[in-house]
């Protein structure tokens, strides 16, 4: 579109022809008050507070800035006496309906209205219609509407009953200028997002996500519920949003695979004596990590379920680790991330911090120094496994608190520690689908469920299946530096295999004589390396020597002796026996 010249309060600027005047004024730094304008909706000037004076071709008139299109050569004045008188009258009319609305009273004070001539009403809705239009034009739910006429006109749902079509998106509350529409228990719902749910439908999964690009959560996106909205696609200048994309499953042929499926945190409900899920102020470490994040549900503030800051916090180490009832192994990361959370919680809430530990395992570069720093900050460390968490108060000091009962092994006594908040430092365990992945890649698992390496020292990233490597917590619990180091080693092994360009076969692999094969397929399910397939056309079993490791299982099981093994044929074995027996 062509550019036109516009003058607003003496400020000359250029804008695209037919652009709404209020948008041009905003870009020029001129503030025009409005209650009914929203960039997502077509403007229609219902509140009329955005009234301005326009001079064009010798004609002077008052217009509403939100829906008046600019043309070349117009002059706009936003603070003339005529404009201020018009706005003052409009504000008085609005106060006659909604006399206690803060935003209207702020405008009234700005224009010198202390006591409106038409009185003050007790309603909170100015009938701007933003909520109705947002619900119908943008969201597409069509739940809200206008009812009645004249002074009894109001916004509501059909028959004033809750509608099943409402998807609780909150768009109506977002655009309401007076705060007439609110979300019940909004603060409680925000704190309820602590189990790591996304705060919006469009979000970046993690700050370290690769690629670092936002994704759309289809389950909470309004467009996938009502086929409406698409606001994100409208405002995206790069035109990068396509709601029509579908999930794709691709099969890719590769020469090597790195399995880095990670871990899952121990479910805190498996340790019921610590009250997780029973007491509202018992959190897992992952929830607190989400809470202290500046982009989290509480904007980085450490708060209790009621929104108050805690005065004392207890952090229980080794939840689900070093315990015969859950996992006997050490998760390696619990001690240090507990110390990190202790530092962050103390820094942001100034609360008294108690750390309950079995053994402090700070084995790493700079770890011991960080532990000493926590001691200097005043964090208290109590050595001993926590027996239980309860809200049963014995003394007045314990009233309204969570009480941690623990045996202090250094002091030689049982202590009761009252705190406001409890953080459970849950351990790491193998993923539930680890056995399924193991079968897919013919790997082995340890007794704890983690993938087993070929050799713990000489081949820590290799598996018993050539071309398949493991890295990270899929192999066992480890911290970030160790994970990065192992990932680099696995990548190097994979690159070495690719760079070689060829694979050396085992010298004692098996083979199948197709003339003797009866097609019984006994060998197919027995092969632990999936090296044997049945050829339906020839009705015989065929062996892939690149996958064969020469274990001999198929040779021993073959009833027709079609499966043979290099260097271990019947004739060779009999010759060896004869050589031993014959002098």
C-alpha cells in the first residue's frame, strides 16, 4: 500500500494508507485513551473515549481514533478543549453505569471529574463487547452474547447457565478492560502448573532445546478445539506457523545408532511416608526447579500453595535412592542439585534451609567448594534418613507446620523439625520402555534396568550389537558433565565406524545350505542378533553374515543340519576329536 503523510499534535509521520488512526498515533508516541480497542479484533469505536479532532480540507470534526482510517494530509489533535470536553462527558456516562471500576476512576481523575453529574452505578461491565467478539470471532466458541436492551442490557451465557461449549481458554478475561470477567482461583491454578505443564499453548520445550524453536501444544491450542483463533499465524511476521501440519513417521537407513533415551525421575508417591500428594506444600525437586525459573508459573518466586513465602524449607536427599524399598544404587546427582536448590530457595525467599542427607557425595570439580559455600550461607545439614513427614503438632511451635521426624546420627538423637515447605530430591531410574528399546536394538540391561555397556572400562559406550552405542543416563545415573563427555565418546565411535567405510566380519560366522534347509524356521526366533530371516519365495531361511556373531545357536538347533558355522563344521570338529584320541 502507498504511504501517506499524517500530522498528529504537530508530529509529522508517514503511515500506510487507511491504517487506523490509533495505531499511527501509537507508533508516533502519542497516547490516545481507549477501552475497546484490541489489535486482534476489527475496531468499531464503542467506548468513544478515543475521540480526537481531525482537520481535513478545511473541515473539522470529531472522530473515534480506533476505527478512523488515515488519508494523506490530515491533521489530528488529541488534546483540544473540544476533545477533552467530549471525553469528559463520555467518562461521566460510563461512571453512571460503572462507578467503581478502577480504570474509569483513573481516567476521571485525569480529566478532572471528581463527582460525575449523572451519579455512580455499581455495575462493572461497560458493554464494550470485546469479550463477546473475542469468543465468537477469534476463539470460535460462541459462548457469550448480549441480552436485553437499554439499561438492562448485559453480557452473559444463554439462559445464564454454564455452557458446555466454553473451553476455559480465558480469552474473554484477557481482553476485558474493566476486570469484570475473572478466572476462579487463577492464582491457585497457576501454582497448580508446577508439575511442569506448559504455561501457554506455544512454548519452547526447554531453554537448551535443539533446535531452539517454539512448538504448539495441540491439546491446549484453541484452534484445535474450535477451529478458530489462529492469532499466532496472524501476528507471525515470518509466516512460520502452519496448523495443517501432521505428524510424520519416517524410516531412515543408517549405519550406526546412538541410544540416548535418558531416565525418568523416581515417582515420589512410592515413598508415601514423606507425604507427597497428601500435603500441598510437599514438592519434588523438579517442581521447585520449575518454580525458581524466571519463566515459570510464579515468575521465579518461591511460594507456598497459598501464595505466601516460606520461612523454613526442608530438603530431603536420596528419595528413591539408596533404599531397599525402591533402588539401592546412588543416583549421583541428588546431593548437588539439592545444594543448588538450597542456594536458590534461600536467595529468593530468605528462608531457613535444612538439608537431610545420608552421606554428602560432592565428588566433582568445584563441588566441595560449593558445599562449603552453603555452610557459610547458614544452611543446616542434618545427617540421617528422614523417617516421616506429618502435620501432627506436639508443641505450639509446630502448629500449622509440616514436621520432619529424623534421627540425627551426628548428634545421636531423634529430632522433630517444623518447616513450611518440603522438597523431595528424587533419584533417577531407568525409563519404563527401556526393555522395549533393549529388544529393538538387541542390547542387554543391568539389574537396575539401565542399558549394559560391552565393557565398563574398555568399551563404556559400545554395546554387544555392532553399530549401536549408548550415552547419558540411558547407561546409568550421571550428571551433566559426565553425560556430555560420554555423548562425545559415543559420537566419536559412530563417526569412526562411518569413516571406516567397511565392516569386518567375524571369522566364525554361520551360514545356511539352502539345498538342505527344510524351511522349518526354528532358527529364526532363536537368533539373538536377528541375523536370520525367512525367504517366503524360496521357502528357506537366509542368514545375514554382517549381523551374525557366531554364537552357534542356529547350528545347534537346526534339525536338517543346514545351518553350519565356519571353523566349526562337523567334519572339522570330528577331525579335532580324532587328532586328540589317535596317538
